[in-house]
């Protein structure tokens, strides 16, 4: 075990994993670009192909969580709810407290066959991020600037296109709008007080417009809303860098299913329903902090081998020529080639580190506090 932990901590192995992800991602993005010719001819075929291409990229990150770090995911829900996983279009509401919350969500998507078709209401800045934003573009992800006057037409049009999506999709919403920090929480609770809303202890005040709009646009397509609350055992706060270093965590996800028919159609009533849900989520978080677990039965869905097989496929294709080239550089003894190869490794490591930085709480670049303060005034 000590040897395995040491190997996982080796920078060269982490760099090789990152190389496989980046290069395979660029190849996948190029193939996705080529599939655009199918859009006017056969839109559904285009979508099915891109679902599988995106799976090939995202599953590498899931592999890193499941097989590399060995992180365990436990569901707190009933069997009747689990039996519907991957068999209906749904909206997922997830708390936004951790750097790897999206990765835990993707793990559940993968285990129930909807990873390639998973959707999210994403901030517009991510569209510019290589691999992630580019892949999402081809997947018809809805991007928004979080300014309703500018987003209205884009969001309505993007959601409207998804009504006839051929693959079952899980549409993720971070209703808090940004990742939880103490500073943002203070501002959010000032807003809650000004609006006469109950204060939340562990969540930011949910932004209701995204949820009510998604419900309005996808009514008749989605059949349920899954409320998901994520926590980690022993109050641990994992980072993506921890996962890259092979550190193991135990994630608990409490899932509650709500039928769309039980959620009000009226926009204001729907917003009130969401506020009430977050008050319940807050109480649930309080219970978890006291007892170290969520209430109810537990289910541990087994990890599937496909994520590991997919990564090994790409690693075999991409690392063989790289290793052969590296050996050739060393044997050549050419200072110019050696310096060039070292420079390539440095650039690659910096690029990978910048991709990881996108997930870091301290580098999210959110202007949440300033925006909310302005709204309050």
C-alpha cells in the first residue's frame, strides 16, 4: 500500500495522465468539430455521436476519482428512486461546496449510463476553457453570463433545443449560482434578511430564476427533480489536486426524488418551493454534521470497468509514441532536442495545472459578493 501511494504521488505519472487527458481531449474535440456536418442532416445522430465522444473524455476524470484515488461514493436513498436512475430526463439540484462536487456527480452519471448526455447550466466564461468548454459547446450545454437581461434569449433558446434530446439526460443546476465561501455566505444572508427570508447556515440563498426558467422550458421533457446533497466523511474538504495525488475520500450523497407534477407551475410559487427545499437541505446538513451520516437506507452502486478501459485505450495509443520519442531524444544526446523536450514537459505541466485551477475555490473569480451587495442596495 505504501508503494502504491508513493507511485501515485510521482509527478511524472501524474503528468503522463494529464498528457493523455489533454491530447485525447484535443483529438475528441477535432472529431466533434467534424461531426458538425451532421447537424443539418441528422441532428439526433449528431447528438448520439457526441454523447459517446464526451463520455470518452469525461470518463477519464471519473476513472481518476474511482480507480486512481479509490474514492467511495455512497447513496442515501430508496431503491424505488434508484430504479429510475438513467431511465428518465431529470433536473439535478446539487449543493456547491466542494471543488470535486461535479466529479462526484459525474461518477453517479457514469454508473447509471448518463455521463455522456449530462447537461449543466454553465457560466459563460467556461466556454473559453479548452477541452471542458469546447466539449460542452458540442454537447449543446447552455451557457449564461448570469445577467438575465443578456441571458434571457440565449437560455430560452438553449433549453428549447433540448426538448427532443434522444438520450436520457441529467441536467445539473447549482441553484446557489456560485461555490460556497464564508464571504459569499455573509453577503447572501444579508440579502436573505432584506427579503424577509429564513437564513441558511450551510448554503447560499438559491437564485430562483435559473430553476424556474429551466422548469418552464423543459416541462413535458423532464419528469422529475433530484435533490442531491453531498458531504464527505470526517468533515474532509477534498480538492482536485488531492485526487490527482491519489488521496482517497468517502463521499455521501443523499438523493430525494420529486415528481415534476408535484412542483408548482406558477413562477413565484415555484421559487417559494425552491427556497423551502434549501431550508430543508440546510436542516439535513445540520443533521449530517451531528451524526456523520444522512438519514435513511444506503446503496453503494458498484464502479464499472468502462472508465478504466477507456483510459487504458487512450494511454496505449498516446503514450507509446511519446515514450519512444523521449528515448530517442535521450539517445541522440542532442542538447537542443533535450532542452526542447524538457520545455515541452514544462509547458504541458503548466497547462494541466491551469486546467486544475479552474476547479479551485480560491480561483473561481466569482463577483458574487459585489453583485449581491449591489442588489441589496
